[in-house]
């Protein structure tokens, strides 16, 4: 597995992928990751695994789509898989998520639980996958609370907690009481700022991303999380390779219906039961097609 620049311990996206892969270790299966410090590392890291005859090379993240396409084209007998991008090649299996659907549910929670009617969104790089979080979240907020205003800040980075902390500080100072982040390790700074505020006696919330971030940052600041089951996707595709059933040239899209995105069970610690019941109603309507959630390509 090749990480993007967020790194394997980003408490988010790459970490979830690696945790999935680690579950398959043993019984003759060897797993390894290489960390990318910059995008210049993507191709050399992938080529290292190709040279070492790994059966499958994972690229984690939208940002390495072009580089993975290059390496896959140069090595047609090797197998590759990518999360969050679609690479059109016979030896690549692509996995994307309907982040907009899960984020809509997070927006319903935020819209019903804000006390100030001011809500924030902190994004990483302005790319389609992060836009899907953004648009879905906004639609969810507006569905239940048309009077709420949403402040957005794309920091331009997935690996800069200081930028996340500064963005959160500005929002909280302006009266925002709930921030949803979709920014990888940059979001660690959002949580740190929220922790500082809560310690000082001010009630603010963060909605986590990718993993159930309450397990990392605690229930005192984590309202809920938009869980994206990257670990399950990695397990699913990797098992196919182990079992000789690799589906190269195909794309899986995992949404609410496939249980690829959603809110974790721990949400009930901070979100009242009546609000979770409304979340469930919206979830059913999205799965049935009654509600179409805005998206980005």
C-alpha cells in the first residue's frame, strides 16, 4: 500500500486503509506500506512494490490517480487498486464512495443540533471527493434547517494540522458551534482547537471523518463522524486478489445502500434519539431514491 501525503497515522483515511490491510496479514499473506512525503514519491513507491513482485499494489487517494495510471500502463502484468479515483486500465480496480450521501446525514445532525445556526466546513484540497463531502453536508443541513449559515474553508492540504487549527479558531470565534472536517490529518488541528475551547468552558463540536473519530478524540468534542469504510473496501478487493477473483477494469461505488458510508453507533452518546430517528428516515429516503443528494464529479 502506498499512502498519500497524509501518512499512515493520519487518524483518518490512510490509517483506515492500513488497518483493513493488516487484518489480512498472516496465513502466507504479507502486507507492507510505503509512506509518501510528497507526490514525487508516488511512482517510485509503487514501482518498488512492482519490482518486489507484490500481488496487489494499493494507491490510497484521489491525488495519485495519474501516477497509478502511469505505473499500471507500464506494468500490465501487475495488479493495482485505488481508493477515491477511477483509473481506466484493465489491471486496476477502482473504489469510490458516495461521500455526499453519508455527509447528508451528518448535515441533518448538525442542522438540528446547532444552537447558533452557524456551522462550519473545513476541507482539505478542493478536489471532487472533498466537494462531495461539502455538497452533501450542506444539503443535509439545509433540509432540516434552512436558516443555518455554513462557513467553508478549503485549507489546500491534507497534512497541515496548524492550518486546520487556524481555520477552526476563526470559525469558532465567529460563533460557529459545529464544524465538519474532511481534511485528513489537517483535521487533527480542528479537533485540537475544539479541545482547547471545551477545556476553557465553551461548548463546541467537531464532526469527524472517515473513521469514528470519537475513539481518538473523545465524546466531549466529537458530535458524530461521517464514517467511510475504506478498511472494508480494502479488505474486499484484497480478498478477491487472494482468491484469484481480481476484478480489474471495474469500479465499485460504495454508498449508504452498500453500507460504505454512514454514521457510527457511538453517535447515540451525543445525538438525541429523536434526531437519530430523523437521520434514519433520511437514510431510507436516500437509499430508495426519493432524495437525490447533490454530488461532484
